[in-house]
């Protein structure tokens, strides 16, 4: 996956949240693609920050914890 494949809002949210970035880069390509697909449903900066925060926060519980948030 190339940086240009990642929506700018998600890029900014990951840049602002080191734990989210660490989690994102540890995912498989398929898991990253799932996150990208979910991110297209998000329409505000605060929602994107919450989205990134959720999958980073859930990292300790499950590798796919990001699917348990309200954007799924």
C-alpha cells in the first residue's frame, strides 16, 4: 500500500496519533484495506480522529478491533 492510497484525513489522524499509526503499519494489507474502506464513510475531522483513536485503543484487545466501532 502506498501513501497516496490513504485518504488525507486518515493520514492526518494517524500522524496525530502515534499509537494508531503503530497499529496501522502492523496490519496486513487486507486489514489496511478494510480500514481504508471504512474511512470513506467518515466526513469530519473529529470523526476521523475518533476512528483512528478507536482502532488504536482496541489494539490491545484484538488485531481487528477497529471493526467494533460505530463506523463499521
